[in-house]
C-alpha cells in the first residue's frame, strides 16, 4: 500500500483527485492515515463493490506549471503519433 500511495501522490500532480484501490479493508485501514495526510483517497474492493474508506482532497488543475508543461508536451507527442 505504501508504493501505491507514492504513485497516487505523483499522479496528483496531473489530477484533481487521486485514489488508491486496495484489495482488503485491513490494508485500507493501515493506509488511511498516511493517505489523508497526502490528500489521497482510499478505496477497497469488497464483494464486488467499491467502498470509500477516505475521500481524496480536491486539487486545482494544473497543480503546477511543470505539470501543465508536461501535459502539453504529451498532447503534442500523441498528436504526432496519430498522423
């Protein structure tokens, strides 16, 4: 769960909300404290249902000038590949 939080925190650079989906409530309970400090939401899959254990903090988009530049570069590169 700690690696998932690191990835979700990095993803928050490009997203208004970032969540981790964990396979059990016991893992989710262990992750909630640190996730909340990072503003990351925690979801768990139980009996085919997704249960929210903690909500993600809303962030403005773009989160930074750097994320905006990377986003614009990715869109440009994807456009070149479509030709």
